[in-house]
C-alpha cells in the first residue's frame, strides 16, 4: 500500500495533469476563436462597359469587374458584405453552397428569403462559413443578372489549425466558366417571357470572362492565360457559372486529379475530362509535367436534350509554361456534345473523402418528378412555344410562382397566417399526383400541362430526408442540375429509366457517397439524395439551368424551428429590403 507522502505526490500529479489538460483545452479553444476572423466587403452593383466578340456593351457588374471580385476566407470566418445597388434593375446576391446556418436572411434568392435590393438601395449580408472548405461562388439571384454578376468564394482550411488533405499546391488558380450574350441578358429573358418562347442561346462561352481564341481575332488577344512552371502542381478551382450550359472541360496533354467538389473533399480521382453543371464547382490538382509550351484549356457544351438548341461553340484559355512563349497551343480532344456515357462516368466516379455521416433514419421519403412541360395559350393570345403554347417546367406537376409583395421567409416569420394571406401554401405534394411511365418515348399529352402555384413542403427540425429526383421525358428529357439552398446533400445513387425502389435501393452507396449542393439528375433518369433538416428557414430547391427556373422548375422546403435558440432562425436584420 502506498505511503501517505506518495499518495499526496500522486494527487498533486493528477491535479497538475488536470490543470495542464484544462489549459491545453482552453488554449485550443482560444486558438480556434483567435484564427476565425470577420471580413468586411463592399459590393457596388453598377454598369460597366466591356468589349467582347468585337462589340462594346454595357453590362451589370460588381465593383466594375467582370467576373466580379474573388472573396477569399478561411473556414470559420464571418463575412459582412454590404451590397449597394447603383444599377437599373432589382438585385440580390446568393452565396451559392454556403450552409447559412440560422442566417437564411443572407441566402439571397429574391422573393424567397428577401425582397430584392431596389436601385439606389443597399443591404448587408452577414453570415459565418463553418464546416466547409474548398470552392464555392456568389452570384446574383434576380432574373438573369447572374450572366455577368458573379465571382469566386474560396474557403481555405482554418488558419493554424488544419491543412489540405493533399500536398500544398505551388499555386491556386480560380477558373470561372460562363456564357456571353451579345444582347442584354435581361432583354433576352424578358422577350422570351412575354411570348412563352425559349430564350436565345448564348453567343459564346467564356473562361474568366473571355471567350478565347476560337471566336476570331477580336477575342484571341484577350484570351485568359495562366503562367505555370515545369514540374509544379497547381490547384485549379473550377466554377461553372454559366446560366444554361453544362460543360465538358479538358486540358491538352494533362490529366487532372479531382480532390474536391462543391466545397467538400473527395477521394482523389484521375481523369482527362470534367463534366460540370451550372452551379457546380470542382477542385483539381494538375502537375505541369509536359514539355514547355502552350496548352489549351477548352470547354464545350454537354447538351443532353434531343432537338433543343444550345451554344455549340468552344471556349479556350491557355496554360503557358516558362520558356514556351513561341509555340502554338495544343488542343485537347473534347467529348461529343451528346456524350452521356462520359458525363455519367465522371459524376458517378466521385466519392467522399471520409465515411458519410448519413441520417440514422429516414423520416421523410419524398419522390419528386422534374421536367419541362407546356402551358396552353390563353384564348386570343399568341404564344411562342410549340404549337402556340408557352414553355413551362415543374416539380411534381407544380410550376413554381414567386410571390411579389413579400418574401416567403418574411411571410413565414412575421405574418403568421401567411397561407390565408395568399403568400404561399404548405401543401407541396410528397409524390407526383399521377404515376406514369416517366421516361417513356411518348408521354401522354394529358400530362404535359403543370399547375402554377407557390407551394412549400414543411419539414420538422432534425428530420432525416430522402428525395428521389426523377427526370421525365415530357417534351424533352434532359440532364437537370438540381440545387438545394442551405444544405449539402449526399448523392446515394444515380441511374437511368424509372426509379425502382426494390431494385435500385440495393445500389445505394451508404459508405462514401459524394456530398454536394447541386446534383445532376441524368437525362431520362434519376438521382437519390439524403440530408438532415438541421437548418431552420425557407430553402429554395431548383434547377440551376436558369431557363428552367424561369419556367417554374423549383419548390421550397420550409424547415421549422427546433428547440431553443440554437435550433431557431435568427431574427431578420433591420435593413432587410422591402418589396
């Protein structure tokens, strides 16, 4: 038995160890608090004159820049961004992919979480970016302003606490893919909306705002060029900021190792081609190990809908090695525009870096059909769609209509009986109203016309949610990039044809599914996603082809407050715009 002196010494040692552990824990907590910062930015939405495709045009920009300014932060940082509207259109800014935990007022989609910022007005977005690392982006969420109002949001690991799960790259290069219209994009969509016709496709695709060498001498002198060094490995942060075009992307002579998508790390995956839908981001490592010279980065459309017009041009940028200034650029071989096999091979090869934290049970099992349809033309009206109709789109046969007098979130938070006041109804269907052969070659014309409505689906706080997203072949089957605001989602499986629960659930990846904020639902196929409804508020879910959200391919989840302050939506800020 130990002596009393030994016992005293042992107790003192325990006390010292406890004090040390407590001190280390306290230091660790203080370190995490110390390295998380608050950043302030001023965004001024204003017109600026630019020249593209031999034509000078006035476009909407942020701070006169096109693309807009890159915002760089560390995980855990808070952003305060004051947006002042000096343009001639209403505007909002959406922070695409940011979870916005309890800060739904900063999410940005007009008439969903806020009324738009009127010309001459301002609004300050305040939020913290926690638990996300990688590449996201910001863009206007009003009409088609995001054609030119967009920029990168780069989230690095928390300073002094963490590092990349791969070797630190020699340099990082944001690459924003976009579209360019010779017309004002707002006029393009307004003209189409008046008649119900399909809007004009873009005149060019762009890399960092520039069309590239293949559009003639007017563009070649302004082609985006990235300087690289032999033997170096760079992190390329790709963002598809295009309005309506899914894109294949390749670099001549170089392979790419995917290490992240939508601000979530992935298992390394080597490929020579990316397929990115509008809204999606992809982080890749590229080792520049080829003979010194110039190498094209090229992007062209993946157009999955048969017989539907699309921008069939190719945009380029140049990677230029030290010492390779005099050579002509090498061109990669891109897939054919309708190469669904290559698009599918890419999207289904992505895996989460770590084991997924899936909801322990599924409380809400939803089945949503997504697709394009047609509205019949009103008597005496001339319409620009097929056979004197108007184009429409829907989820579960409901074509989403935005309110105009107040946002849905404001109505939910402030008005109480918002349903009776005509702002929205909480009866969005959990299943399509009619079961049919969703991907049949000839879907009955009786199923082509959706019903307009402003409907939300209510979710209890903490519910485990599974959604089957089923594409339809009404009018034309198409690959639909479905984006959910306020949430990251696990993609458990994707396939073609009609979803068969008994058979297809056997192929669910419950181990390492990729986590994204935008899922590409295959043409005439389906995708299954899961998430936990742990963020109270109103969250838009929509197709990120802007032509489709214009036609109504959207709905919203209303996630109720949980228990206590930390499970409840924050109060609206005092400068929230009014309609």
